[in-house]
C-alpha cells in the first residue's frame, strides 16, 4: 500500500513537474508577445518614392527584423499620418515615435538645422558623414534638437544633386532675373537675391507646371528621381551639379523619451539599423544616378554645368546668405564656425584625395 502510494505520488510529481516545465517553456513567448512595442514612423515622402520613401521603408523593416519583432515599426507615407512638413512635430509631440525626412525641412524652428542637411557649396556626402561621426557634428545636431525632445540619426545622403531643369540656358548671372523656378531651402534664398522668383510646389505638380510654362525651371533631386517625375519631357537643359546641394543628408528622428525608455539592446538596434540604412541609401542614390544619366542623354537632355561667371555670383551670394544664417540663432552661431572650419579642412584634403583621384582617373581613361 505504501509502495503503491509512493508510485502515485511520484506519477503526480512527474505530472506536476512536466506541467511546470511546459509553463516555463511557454513563458518566454508569452512574455515576448506582451512586450512587443509598435512604433509609428511618419515620413516626408510618398510611398516607395525612389531613394527616400523606399529606404525609409527598408529602415522600418530593418529595425523590426533586427529586434526579432520586439520593436515593430509601421511606416506612414507623407499625408497618411501627418503632412510632410509636420513630421518633426509629430515626433516631438509623440504622435509618431519616429520620423524620416531631412533637417532643413524644419529649419523654421532653428536656422542651425540647415547645416545638418547641407548648405550651398557645403560638404560632400562622405565629408558630411565624417563631420557627424568624427568632426563633432553629431553632438551639435543632438543639442540643436534637444529642446524639441527629438534625437537625430544620420540616414544617408542623396549625393550631388542637379541644379535643375531649365527651358533656356543660363549663360550669365543676369539670366536668373525674372526666372520662375521651383526650388526650396537656402538655394531659393540665393537665387531670389539674384533676381529669380522661387516657387514652392509639391513633387507631383512639378512636371505639369514646367510643361505648361507656369514655371521656367525646376529643381528636384537628380537624374534618378527627376527621370521618375518625367522632368526631361518638360525642359531640355539639365544643369549639374547643384551649387546648393552638393549632398543632402537624410535623417531618422526618434522621440527622445521613447528612445530613452527602450532597453539597451533595442537602443543599439535602432542605432545599428540607422547606420546600415545610411550606407545603403547613399549607395542606392549613387548607383541609380549612374544608371539614369545615360537614359536622360538618350532622350535628348542636354547636361550642362554653370559657367564660371555664374558660379562666382552664386558663390558670393551664398556666402552672404550663409553668414546671415550663421548669426540667426544662438545654436546657429555655435554650429556655423564648427561647420565652416571642418569644410575648410575638407577642401584641403579633397584637393589631394578625392578631387585629385577623380581628375587622375578621368585623365587616365581618356588616354
């Protein structure tokens, strides 16, 4: 009887033990499901827009995948959650935990933001990444965004943009006078001082306005994106490179309170995903612009660069605009000298490195 009771107790014990083991095995998945975070990413771009919308989507997916689903990011294209110009505010007030855009879109909040997108005759994409990484730029950027409760991460660059599509050639500075051109940012300020009439238009309206004659010229991005908008059909002359956007930086913005609340491994995941996407985005623009340029030329586009006289006028006016921007706020007064100091060193290095290497390669391949 005692032996039989012992057997029963052992069977019961084994049953309880297995049940306990089953519960303990199930607990991680239950806990994981309960701890999944779903974040919104608002973007300034239409869904799948070449280079920008598509890479924002990849960034959202990369964070979700690298976190093993613990931090699931849902992307909202321009207008789906907020208007493009409201992305920064949405991140700041917590309507979205993340945003994807470019700093100069929010420069009305502080003119210092311009430097983190890029300024006329500024840094190349590689130089800009270098300034942020090792030249003190990232710390300044974080301080500029700190009053708004937003944390910025570099998310890649467009590389050299096009100065725009023109219905007539630009041979001298006076040719800008009376020119109605779709352009934004500091480039618009520079051209306005040279007599142009900058016009703000959403991307979907640019080609039609140019084709109808509502505007005389239009600036968007570069060969790849401009081809997608059918700008070649509306104007024959494409001027490259842009004086005002040697490389426009893109950003991932994160609500700082939400980021600080993440465990360290998920914080590291966001940082790693932004870093990987930055490299992928810059490569995406470079490769696709290389591929798109011959298509533009085959369609009859005349690719030109501004004459020296025009560049000199643009340079002088740009310097005046930048000096004013650099004195426009306490933060800008701090960022401006740091940026221009790094740019001076970058110019000296490029003369014996990238610039010299490209000139040497062109000469070698022309032989």
